[in-house]
């Protein structure tokens, strides 16, 4: 099911499939800013990464005395979330434990998604509640895809990724298996922009860490139109697209946790996590995205 809210600036739609932001239309020019999930290229809009980001070593983990197999980025992105409520400016959905989730991750939980429309900004708040009888560790992250170009007069080369201040972004190396291998590299040095070109994503994503920037946006050169994510509360921020040129979308991915390392243990409680909750405890994080003109 699709649910929609709007104001004078934006029309925003959210799907119960994955609790994904599936459309943001800027009313002044009719621009659709969210990637429309072409399954022949990448079949998601803006998936939630939960209960882990990226891959686990050998796709397996041990918890509560059993071994579980898990897919990349966890199960929230492939699950149907339950509609909870809607107002003029907010949509709320939730995902709770089920036989399907307990078969791959043995914890009882509630994951709430609140989508709040505030002027030219969409806030996606994720709240995790531990409903289990044991302490619960988890990873979590965002993965929105932003469509390019903004109109038929432009091409992908007319856009750039832009920080709000000068950066020398360092990146964790996850090649070739999508796991942390102890190496890192500079994506760029002493710049506030990253150019889009045919080489940027030829080797997959870039996982930046240690950024001092508060925002990272995808901007149209010379016009000021753009999509800007507040990354200030996140220790990691990835950029990714398919190795296609001209690229039809770019993902800006603020993460609270990382994939496993190549030599990581299988024990779930030994994995790096975004948070660890005691029974009954909850935790939340916000992704704030502005659609600027």
C-alpha cells in the first residue's frame, strides 16, 4: 500500500513494502526526486538497513545457541511493514518480530518508521524497541536513492555531490567481498565537491568515515536545485550507484554501523553495532533530507 502526505512544496509517498520513501515530488517544477525502483537496474527506492548494514562474514551469525543465515542489509527492506497512522504531515509504520524474522534473527523487537513532512524537508525517524528478554544489539542505516537528471534538459554530468565544507574524505576498503579488510583510501583531498563521472562507482560504493561535514547533497550545477542529507549524527556515510553511465540515480547512505570484517567472529554479540538495548529499552535516529531549489 502507498500512503501520501503533502504541503505547498512537496508531495511525499511511502510504501508499506520496506517502509520505503517511494516518491518525493517538488511541486514547483514537478521533479520526482526518488529513484523509481526499476528492477532491471536496482529494485529499491530507499531501503531501511536493519538489523545490520552490509554483509556478515559468510552470511551467517550465531545467537542464542543457534546459527542463522542472513542476507545483505538484513530483512527490514524486504518485509511488509504495518501502517499505524497518518496525519496531514506524518505517516507512521512499524515492523515487529514474526516467525519469518525470528527464523533469521532470534530477537523480539519493534521497528517504527515515522515520516515527517516539514516545509522542504522530509524527516525519517527510525525507532528500535527491544521486546526480547535478553540484551539486543543491532545495526541500522539508510539507503535512499535519488533520481537523475532532475529534468530532460540535463544529464548526469550536470550534477555533483557537495559537502557543506572542505573535506578530505577517507574511505574504508570493503573490496572484494563487501567486508571490512583493514585498509582505507582517500576518495578526494581538500575539496567540497565530488564529481559524478563514469569512474566513480566502477568498483561499487565508497564508505566514508571521520567526516566533519554536516551535510552531503546531490546538486545540479549552476541552478542550486538539489537534495541535501543531514549526515551530522552518523559515523559513516556511503555513496553508491550502479556502474552505469550516465548514472540514473545516486544513493547517499548515512549508516550507524558497518558490515562485518573479513575475520569477524560469527557470534552476533561480538559484531560491531549501532546500539545495544536492554529489555524494554528503545533508541532512535533521524535522517533529515531537504529538497532545495
